[in-house]
C-alpha cells in the first residue's frame, strides 16, 4: 500500500483518511503515533454502553445520536463485537440499528472486531477516540457486548459507563457476580414495554441500596429505545454524570488513572512484541524458554531495559 | 500459537441488501460462511441505497462490498454503486454481487467493473475461494 498523507486527509475532512487511520490502530501500526503527534489530540468525552447481547444497546445509541445531532453535535460510534474464536472472523451488525443516520456527515460509525486485541481492546479504542477527536467529533460512543472482560475494558476508556439490561436477558444476580454494578455510572432497564421490566428495576434498586455508599449513586433509567420513551431521562442522567465528573474532581482523577493505565498497557504491549521478536531471532533464548519461561523472561526484561531492544520495541 | 508480533490485517467486507425486497436469509448465510472463513463481515441490513452502501464501506475501511439483490433492479442498482464509488474516489474497493441475474446482464455488469457475480445455487465455498484468491493476505 502506498504511503498516504493521512494528516492531510484529516485536515481535508476526508472520512477515508479517518477510516484508514483506525485500521492502522487495529493493526498497531506505529504510523498512528506520528499522525496523532502531528494532529494534536483533543479528547472528546466518551460514553460507553455495555450489556448482554440483545438488550438494545445499538437501538439506544441510535436514539442518543438523534438527540445529539439535534443539538448540532458531531457524533462518532465505535461498536465492538467479538470475533469467532475458531476462525477469527466476525459478523458486525450494529450498524443495522443505526441506519437513521446514514449519509449524515456529522455521524461516523465504525464496527470493530475484538480480534487480536486480547486485553488490548482498551488500547485500540483509546487511540481511536483520539483520532475521532482530531477529526472533529464532539461526542464518542463506545458500544461493547458485555461478555467476559470487554465491559471492564469499556469502563477503562469511557468517562461515563452505561450498563444496559432488559427483562428476560441476563438476571440481576448474575450481573452482580460479574461486578458489573461497580462499573456502572448509569443503569438502564431497556424494553420497559415488556413484562418484567418494573421488577428488574426494583431488584436493581434493592441491590444498589445494599452497595457501599458512594458520592455518585448510579441512577436507574427505564427506556423503550424503539419508541424513544425514557430517552430524555437517559440524556439527563448522562449530563448529570458529566457535570458530577467536572465538579467533583472525579473526572480529573479518572483521566489521570486512565493515562497511567494506558502507559502501563503500552509497556505491556511493546514489551510483549519485542519479546516475541527476540524469542524468534535468538535460538539460545528460545531454548532457555523451553526449559524455564521465568528465566527467559528475566533475561528478556534485562535486555529490554538496557536499551538495545527498546528502540526496536517502539519501531 | 503464532509468534507473530502484530496481527495480520483482517479483510473487511461490507455485505448489504440493496433494493426493496425484504428477505435476508440468503445474505445471512453468506455472512456466516465468510465469518467462518476468517473475514470481518459488516452487515448493514435491508433496503440499502447505493449511497448508503458506499458510505458504510468508506466509514468501515472495507476492502470489498458484497451486494445481494433479488428485486430484478440489478441493472440500475449495481451500476449506481459503481458510480457512487467513482464519485467518492473509492474504485479500489472491490464489488461483487449475488442474486438472480441473467447471463447477458452478468457480462455487461462485469464489463462495467463488477469483480464477480454469484447466482443462486453457487456453492458458498466458491465465494470463499474466490475471495481468498483476491485477498491472499487473509489469515486462514
Ligand atoms: N420491545 C422492545 N424491543 C427493543 C427495544 N429496544 C430494542 N429492541 C429490540 O431488541 C433487539 C436487539 O436490539 P439491539 O439494539 O440490536 O441490541 P444490542 O445487541 O444490545 O445492541 C432488536 O430486535 C430491537 O428492535 C425496546 O425498547 N423494546
Ligand atoms: Mg449492538
């Protein structure tokens, strides 16, 4: 592929340049770092939506986009779906529910497989968020299926995390176990038109009352994403949380924690890549690993520490 | 386990139903076959216009667009997609299609720039193998 001047494409507002830059993020191409250095990196606020498949996350995001567009804000969505563990392929279908915004140049939707991100999902989405900010988006929404680790990774990136539930899909007790209430800034019981929604909300309320007192108490919002019912309340809850982050200093604390976390993640990723290269290139080291991964790891770490490999790790 | 440091680029394909016909069983079967062959399929749903399909492909940085249509309007819809790709300077994106399309139209559409056309009854494996040839870099 020929070198493209992505920065120029960004400045020209060419969506293909943005799309390609996000692909580079997914491929962990170091060109992204140069690009971000050139563009500057304003960071738009990020709202994360997570929850079991089918709870209505994409439909809610669609309704939220409509709200923000009415206010003239430019909105980008990153929708993450898991890849097939067998083939690495994926069917990414979140756009289906967001068709109302097709051809609106103030809306950008990008589907991402979680392939190859293994724990690096937050790294990839954090970089994508910066690119979206540099491109001029005012709001970023991150949708992730709440299975396993991914909701924790969303919380690590989002300023406000919305946990979406729906009657009949994933019961409350199970979610407590998954620690999901701890990451929720706003709780949504969607599909309030269906039987069982009131009871689900009631159960949640009981659980929240049992949880340790915190400065911010996650509100429970009932919505019918399909009709837009409850969207006003959801938007108010999001605005209140944003206000709380700004007013209490919690926003700054979270930002700092995120940046430190990111630095540590980057070290992990770069070191891992360099280690794999070393193990491949150095037969002696490989054999050492065959006998004792611990001994090999210590050797690798000391070699990374003395510089020779360090430059390469960033290459 | 591969010791490759960076993951290979997954080939991304936008699959879309264009036109007014309202069933998507066929295209969903294709989507699953492509997923199982290691592709990232972005499925955009029913009743897409050519402009919507191309816009989705640009936003998603897709290398290919797969169109499914059974409405009989292929001689207007498919050229409209090609035209939109030209307009947006994205003719490097490969277009293939599936549907009930007579032979003479197939020849004409290929002349216009459609890379391949699969008619009903074409084995799914044929689509997968054709894509593998077109995108040899995909991991298998
Ligand atoms: N009854 C009802 N169905 C809904 C509501 N919101 C979404 N759905 C439906 O639930 C299904 C899954 O929605 P989707 O947004 O794709 O869920 P996601 O997997 O969480 O992103 C779709 O068929 C939606 O039409 C709602 O408020 N009430
Ligand atoms: Mg979804």
